[in-house]
C-alpha cells in the first residue's frame, strides 16, 4: 500500500517536470508562429496585436506560470492556427490513436499467444525454433519498413484491404499489424518462457496426476497463470507503442495524436504541441501506474527498488 | 569456452565482418560515388552495373547502402559511448551517494522516461536542427537514462558486499571506491545494455531520418533511403527493399549479441 | 522470471480481461468507411489542408481559392485571358486618375439572407485595409487606398493616394457582409460551408446564388498528404477532381488503363514561377559575374525534362512569355564552361577542385529537396560546393525573411500584374515591409518600378517594364527556373470543368454530371 501511495505521490511532480521540459524546448526553437500565420505582408501593428492576443509578448517566466495555472484547471489553450481549443482538437484525435494502439495490442496478443504456447508445448522442436526466429526478427524489423511493404502487398498489388484512412475495421488491419508486430515478437518470447516456467510447477503435476487432459492442463491452468507477466509486459511496452504509433500514423495518414503532434511541431503551434505531449505523457504515466497497481495486486510480496 | 561464450564470439565476429568492415571500407568497396546523380537513369531496377538498382535521382543504391552503414555505425557507437559514460557515471553516483541525491537523480531519470522515447527525440531534433551531430545529442539525451537506472540497481547490489565495506572502513575516498571497487564489478550488464543500445540507436536514427528529422538531405542514411522509397513504392519497390533488410540485419545482430553476452555473463539469468 | 502464485483453482479474471481488450477496438472503430458519392457530388483532392478558410486570414493557395472562388464572390474577377472582369462589381469607371466608381450588382444575397449593398463593399475594403486588425491580404490596397465610400443605392467610390495603374487587380477581394462581421464564412458565393475538419471540407450548393445555378449539389475536399494514398484514391475511383495535386511522375499512369478510362487529364500553361533566390548582401553573391555563372551552370532544361517530366516551360522572368509584360531577353543557356570562365574572372580560381561553398536552404518538401540535390550536383561540376539544408517550413520561412540564407528556391503563384515586382525588388521593400528577400538595391530599377506602377498608358507601361525586366535579367537577383503547367485530373463522370490560368477553382461550379 505504501508503495502505491509513493508512486501516486511522485506522479504529479513528474508531470510538472514534463510540462516544464516541453515548455522550455519549444520556446528555444527558431521559427515565429505569428509570422507563419500572418504571412510576410502583415503590418507590424497586426503582428504586435496577434502576439499580444496569444500572450507571446510577455516575459518567459510569466508565460510559464500562466501556462501552468491554466493547465491545472484543464485549459490547454488554443491552437495558433484557427483558434480552436487544444482540448477539443486532442479529444477529436485521441480515439483514433487509442483505436490504433488497442488494435496493435490485439494483434500482438493474437499472434504472440498461439506462437508462445506452441513454442512452449513443442519445446525443442522446429516449431520452437521457428517461433523463436519470428520473435527475434520481429523485434528487429523497423515498422517504417514493414508498413509500406504491407501497403504495397495488400492494398496495392492484391487490393484486399483499403489503406490510409480511418474507417471500418478493414482500415485498421494494416496499421495495427504494422504497430503490433514488434509487440507480438516480444510477447511471444515472454509467453513461451512464462508458460515453460508455469508448466514446471507442482500444481500442474497435480492436475496431470488428477487425470485432466493435456489441453486442459495447458490451456486452462498453466496459461492463466502464465499470462500475468505477459500482461504486465504490455503495460511496460506502452511507451514503445506510443512512439511506434507516431511513426505508424505518419505512414498510414492515420488521423491520430501522433500525426497531429508532428503537424503541430512543423507549424510551431506551441499550445497544440504542449497539449499533445502532455496528454501522451499523462497517458503513459497513468498506464504505468495502473500496471504497477495490477502488479502489486497480483503479487503483494514484490516491491520495486 | 562455454557454449554461450562461443555464441557471443561468433555473433560478434559476424557483425564485425558483415557490418562494421563494409562500413569502414565503404570508400573502397562502393562501385559508384553515392552522391553521383543521373536523372536519366532514375529508378532503374537492379541489374548488372547497379546491383541494387538506382533511386529517384539516379544514384546507385548499393553504394548508398554501404555509406549508410558508416552512418549507422557512427551514430550507434557514438550514441552508446556517450550514453553509457554519462548514464553509468550518474547511476553509480546516485547509488553510492544514496539519500536525497539519489532521489533527485532518479526523479530526473523518471521525468525523462515519462516521455515515450521518440517524442523527446523528435522535439530535441526540432530544436537543435538537422544534422547527424544533433541526432547523436538527442539520442544520447534519451539513452543515458537506461544506463543510469541499470548502473544504480547494480550498485545497490554491490554496495553491501564485503570488499566494498572493507574499502570504506579503510578510509578510501568515494571516487576511488566507485572507480576501483564498484565499477569493474558492474560492467558486465553495462556491456549487455550497450549492445542493445547500439541496436536501439541505429533504429532510432533511422526512424528520425524516415520522418525527415535526422539526416540532412542527400545523406545516405538508411532511414532516409526508406523514406525516399516509400514515395516511389508503387513504381519502384526495389528502392525500399535493401535499406530495410540492412537495418533489420544489423539490429538483429546487435540484439543477438546482447543476448549472448548476457547469457555468458550470467548463465542463470533466464532468457527473455 | 516471475513465479506464478496461484495454486490452481479457477481464476477467471485474467481471461475475461483478455476478451474485453479484444472487443474494445471494435467498439472504437469509426462507423462505416468512405461514403459513396452521389452522382452530383464532386470529391476534390487536396495535398495539404488550408490553414484557414477565413478570407481575412487565408494566405495559402488552397485557403484563398476555396474562400474567394467558392464561398465568396470577389469584387472583381480575372477572366481566362487574365483581364479584370466583372464580379460583384459589374461596371466600373475611372472618374479621375485617382478616383474610381464601381457599380454593385443588384439582387445578390449573402448565405444568411442579407442583401448585398454598397455598404458591404465599403465595410469589406475598410476592414481589409485597417491599420490594426486588418488582413495580410490587404497589404497592397492599404498602401494605395485613401478613402472609400458608398454612393447612392448601388455605387461605391474609391479614392487613391496616387494614380496607380494596377488597382483593378488589387480589387479581387472577397466581399463580406457588414451585418455579420464575426461570421467568417457568410459570403455570396455559389457554395456554403457545411463542415470543416482537419482532413475534410464539405460544401453544399447555394440555391439562391445570383449567377448560374451551380452544377454540383455538394463539393467535398479531401486532404490526403501521402502520395501513395492519393494515387490509390484515383485507382479506387474515390476522387473526381485534382488540380496540381499529384506528383508529376505519377501522371504517366493516367495514360494507361484503367485510369485513362476513368479520368481525363487537362493541361495548360500556368502562372506559377519557380525560381532560385540569391542573397545579394552576401559578399560572394554580391558580384554579378558570380550570379551569372551560377545561372549558366544549372541545367534547367534537364530538370524540366526529368523532374518536371516536361510539364513546365522554361522561364525567362516572372511573367510568362505570352504576357504583354514578358521579359525582353531569353533565359541563359546552359554553358558550364562559360560559367567556369566567369568565376575565374571574378577572382575565384579552382583550387583542388573547389572554388567556394554556398548553402542552399529548402523546405522539407520532397520535390524541393530533390531539386536542391540536382542543383547541388550541377554546381559541383564548376567547383561550387553546395550544402543543402532542409528545414521545417516555419524555420525555413523565418530564415528567408531575415536574410539568413545564400540560396533558396520557392515559387510565386498567380502573378498577373508586373507591379508585383515592386514588393520584390524595390529597395524600400525589405521584409517585413515587403518581399525583397534578396536585398536587391538598384536606383534605376527603383525609378522604373515607381514609374511603372503609376503609368496608365498601356504602351508606355509595357515599355517601362521591358526596360526594368531587361535590367533585372542582367542583374539576376533571381535565377529563373520554370513556369509550371496547371494540370487537372477530372473524372469522366463530369463535364464542364475548365482550367483557369491561375490554377484555381473558378470553374468548379460549372461541373455537371456527364451525359451517359
């Protein structure tokens, strides 16, 4: 319990640190958003007015404090292009990224579980080696290579799947596979190792002695327990999934937070970049917290150093 | 030599021969000048004269691949060398000092780790501007945290040991203790992490270059070549094939090397 | 490795959690895919989203075109021969050299029902040229307009600071409604704005339009940034129109089945002007011989042939050859040997294969970067080492403004009147005041620019600008590259679309479903 309280207490300062870091980074960048918005023809008076309107003329310290205050109240500011509230823009794009990440997790688990189980059950055979090979290749394969190749094969040459747009389930397949392959590779090795360890346990021998069929023993008893570490690894991999999502969204023109962020960086849309980074970091920290909670619940004896 | 040690050696040699040597010898191995453009021959498919074909500006892909290997090697090694040095120093200091210093340093690490990796790299490169030096700086700024955490955890394991306590009671200064007694005993896992780190750095640089944020235009970075290839995917898929395979092979090699090193150093450690 | 703790016994929770995770993405997936288009709905492809459609703020090409040509009507328009033509002002006369009277069309209504009156025109011009809170699009008018007032029921009178010759072109501005100053899309145009998202803009037909009834009932603009996806949209028939929105190397596919059966390609010479800007404040580039050498060393024809795939014409200067204000001289021919000689004469001999280095800044746009690399390769042949630096648009733009560059390449679009050169080359027009990014200063050019903008006699005006452009072609503040052709890909489902020389959507409203 103390451990959990400790974790929650440290979350806020970490987030404050994140905000500060982002704020500092963006204000050191060359490129003036006001020039970008108004173009070269704008009169100096117009520029000054816009700068005042957006609060960019105040000293840095003051801008920072105002930003912190507003953010804690939930106001993430307005986009420098078009004036829409950042909160709304992010909220519009968040479901797409969430969909992509969940899809990737489904693909990850969907590929990893059968492979891991097979590898564990057929330990030492060619099946094990093949699964191991997939695992090792999948971890090394860059998703910005896999993605375009999948597009070429399934959307262009074979025309089986639509591409590069968000829509029904069919549109999700290629991006989810692209993002989920790395996770699948990682998880399949974990599944195998975890299942192998579980199968060596006493209660498994007891179940077998009771006369239960092998499928039941493996699939029901061993697997259930072997899955807990696997699920926690998913929690740990969220960071990698988020990073991977930025690239995957760029490949597939997926209208999520990642492409919004890249676009905002290019336009020096300060408030939008800060908002996106905040939301992404916040999600990451929260998911890690939840993962630690789940971990702690599953094994109260474990304490992180 | 144990089986695991032999495996590590074999992989290390393979990487050396298959990646590092071609990278270093690129100027002599490359059949063409990688910067030689020839618009008339753009997107030529593989064939004699240009074994991997040509890209959109008519440059030879094989030559660019070889020079790209140099870039990957340099970025990977430089990033890991800097990250490992910085991170280990911070981690050992934190683990040794304990108390508030340790807490402060580790919280800094936590803040940096609260950013999904690529995010911070993108932001840093956007601030610093394009260029390979800036890429190394950005990747180092992220990479040192992993080494710091590892080093600290290792130090915590080593501190209670007898010989460290003995050195302390004999009045040895902290720096001496850290350098002579602690550091040599934690190097094993650091090397393992370094191997994975090289793979990670190569992948990250390729990702940044793919997004257009890393290598300056014309640099034959493998990531930039993949980005070029994506634009001509329909008419010339051969442009994407080679750099992707190269990245995969090199990353695979260093990952396997890391695994093998890990097994060699601590055979009780179960395979992940 | 974590040792499992559970000693047998049913523990269903992990399994259930798994199923939930599996089902969630189905719940999140957006309903339905692309809606099939109705027969009188036109889907237009854009390669980038306009920053805004608000006519006061829109400065990028798509924003301006959608707002000025579809949502709003402009006071005057430009016909296909690039002459000023009636818009919401259907007649005009010049009462004195500094006073114009415009007659405003009757019976026009804004989308919300308000009738168009001269007061709306006055409001539009005043708010456009206001000293604060005005629009970047009003910069040219702001310098020229002294006063504007309504006269009677249907006339507007304009007083100018001086007898500017090209005022009419500056009056191609969208007319806004005085009663609704804060409604940014309330125009009189053939279409109303239905919805705008970052990736899609939907317009619907304005049934009360004062002009010919618009053909399409709906127009949907789809923003697709990825080039492969754009091609796929054509292959799947999801798109009906694209104007200058496809990389040129993909055009060849439209000559073959199946695309040739579904689409026709229209091409016409255009007004965009691609150029290489040079910084004359730089000590190396300050020398005219150096600039001339660079111009001679770049094989522009090869670039046009291989990169533009022939869909461009060599540019001699800003305005195309068929313009009455075209430059007198031909573009420099490709002559690297002469270029090398000029550099020797300028005091930059070849030492170890190198004379001097230059940096070339470009945006990260793929075509721009490739063009930069080809120019780099050409200049290397004469011993000039070019360092290509690609920047995010924001940084690139700022550097150009500040004069923090040696070479850069950009494009001017829709240049119709030679007076535009005033902002580019007059010594008073350094940024941010004007667009003289290269810091060009020449007293003779200044005099000619000032005279040209006030000269109303067409023959004398042409002569003045010929002299000016001859001077500029010698001085080379820009190295001219080419004029891009306008290329429209139109679905055979529709008739009626024509290309306008400015490459805009002026004729979109005339599209009608083709007879089967």
